[in-house]
C-alpha cells in the first residue's frame, strides 16, 4: 500500500506544469498522461546620460568558482542598479533567495560607495543609502559570498546526478507604482516538500557570468539560458534583457541541438534518455514556431530544454526544466505529458520572461496562459486530441476555485493547481470562445507587445482584451472566475 501511495505521489508530482504542477493521471501504470565603486552619480547639473532609456537595465556581473564535487561555489557579484522608478530611493531592498536554506549563503562582503549601512532579515537585506538615489541614477553594489548548495531535488540544490542553480543570487526586485518593493515570502507545502508556485518577481536585467571550475571534470556539461563563450580559464555566459540567470549542471548529460530557422534549440537529457532528445527538440521547435506566430517574436537567440532530477517542471529565462520522469514516460505519441509540458514551459518565455508578472500575487497571469497555450498547441498540431487534452489535463482533476488566487490564497499546491492552472485554462478558453479566435488571438499578441519587458497586471490584460473586443463584456467574464 505504501508503495502504491508513493507511486501515486510520484506520478502526481511529475506530471506537473512548471512549478509543482502535476498531472496525476488516474492510471499509475499507464503513463497515459499522463528555467567598486559607485560610478559617479550624475549630479543635477549633469546632462542626461546618452544611453537610450531602453538600454537602462540593471546589470548583474558574476565571477563564479564552482566546486562541483563538493557542491559549493565562491562568488563575486557586482550589481550596477538603475533606479527605473519615479521615486527618490533612500534605501534599496536586496532579496537573497538562497537564505531560505540554512547555511546555503555565506556572505563575506557587501559594499559600495552609496551604502551607508544594511540590515539583514530572512531573505531580505535592506540597504540604507548615503544619499537618495534619484530616478535614472545608478548605484553599484559589490558582494562576495560562498554558496553551499543544499542536497535536494529541486531548482536550487544538488543530487547525485545534477546541480541546479535557480534563484541562487541576491537581486533587486521591481518597485510597484506605489513605491513598494515587490517581494514576498516563500510558502512551503509539506505535501510536495517544496514551495508552492513561485514567490519571486524579477525586473528585466542584463547578466554576465564568468564560470571557472576548481577541478576539471570530464563530461561535465552546463545548461543555461545564456550564450556561452569559452575564455582562457573558463566560460563567459551572457544573457541580456532577461528576468534571471539559471544553470543546470551534470556529469551525466547528453546534449543534442538544432538550428531552427536561426534559433538554437538545445536539449540536455540524461545519457540513458538519449533517444528522447529528438522528440523533445521536435516538440520544442513546433511550439516556438506557433507561439512566435500567436504571441509575437521570441526575443532571444537560443532556448535550452533540460531533463530535471526532480519531480516537477520549471521555467527559467532562456531555459526550461522538465522532470526526467516526463521524458522517461514519453511513448512516441502526442498523448503524452512531454507533448503537453514542453509547450507549457516554453509559453513562459512569453508569459514570465517577455511579459513579467507578480508570480506570488497574480500567478494566473503566467500560469493560466501557459496552461492554455498547451491547448492552443494541440488545437494547431493535434486537433483530434483537444478533447483528450481537456479530459486528461483539466477535467480529470479538481478544476475550481478563484482563478486570481495568490499562492497564499491557495495555501497549498493542490488548490493552487486547481484554481490557477486548471480553472484558469477554462477561464481563458471562455475568453477565447466569447471573443472568437479572430479577436482573441490578436488581443493576446497586443498584450505581449504592450507589456514587453514590463511587469503586467490584471488591468493590463483586461485592457488589451477590451480594446480588441469592445462589444464583449470582458468584465462579466472575469466576474465568473475571479474573487474580488
Ligand atoms: Zn507554468
């Protein structure tokens, strides 16, 4: 019995969409279904910076020396922060996600000419500035720390066959229009032994990381969403206009890649999964084609898909991770979780990466849309399977509750999936049917274009729909699925 329960738990965890999503399908056996110094601040008399506003992103630069075998890294990080708000900032909030894990983050330096003092509290460090940072001004921060990765099957931690680095470095969150930092607490769900959904909201930034290894490990491969350029003693990773910089590293990866109309698509699977890489790349190229058509162009020149040594799936920027179990159960038919979940995670390159949102408070803005993108994928490539998709993906599971639940409203993963993902997909389908494809799909594309590289809200989404469809009562449709 215990074994059965474990099997059910395993299945229910691995069939998930992005975070702790799971598509537990009824049949366990059947696999049916079932990613210093402060530069001189411009004084009020300085002329405006020549840099175009569109280029004024915060810059993150890292020097990382990784000890893969001992699961640790020494990091020097320099953040050139730009105040993109309309407010004078007397202090800055730095979020340090690895401090959610005991002893994982050991800081030896936090300095900068603009820093007067700082206070650490949980995952947050509040930095008092020596003088307020005005809109458009920059402040440079230098950090030195050691990461001691926790042993856990998740997006931050190591297992016997993989090291995952997601949300691994200190960052400055976005400021809301009300001049408050968008920073929330993680919510742990013991049922999945992980956090519920995501609690981090990232501003668009530019990233550069130099990776060096303390020892040469033959066969070690590094997957990331960044462009990799070999340098004398390591590799330089560059990723611009991105929400985050993540890595997945393994000595057991097999890599296969294609150049798909100028887009580099890379699959990193475990060696025993070699024969699954082609299917992964093929589904990915179909999804990138369709979403580029429907949502607008993909803005990076590469995407990596990575087999994960954990039981859920996760989007990063320029990279997605799919549970290795999803690959294991791939059966060369589209009636399969790989065909469902690759499009889901790739849709997040639009709904998370290109258009950001507060993933803790308004998770439906990326998750309901990414789940519905699965349907759009089936409708386009496998129209005979749309009923199957609804039955297996949505109706076979609880699919109720307020679509606009925050992760805290949901309270646990099961409720989160039911309301935000699955009821969320039904909600988006209702919008589509009410407006019709000819209005709905262009509205989605407008939403992406209007909110490109921003943090969108419900109001932005509604505005795009209403503008495209003045004769449909969009508010009334929202009213059927949202709580106030
Ligand atoms: Zn997702």
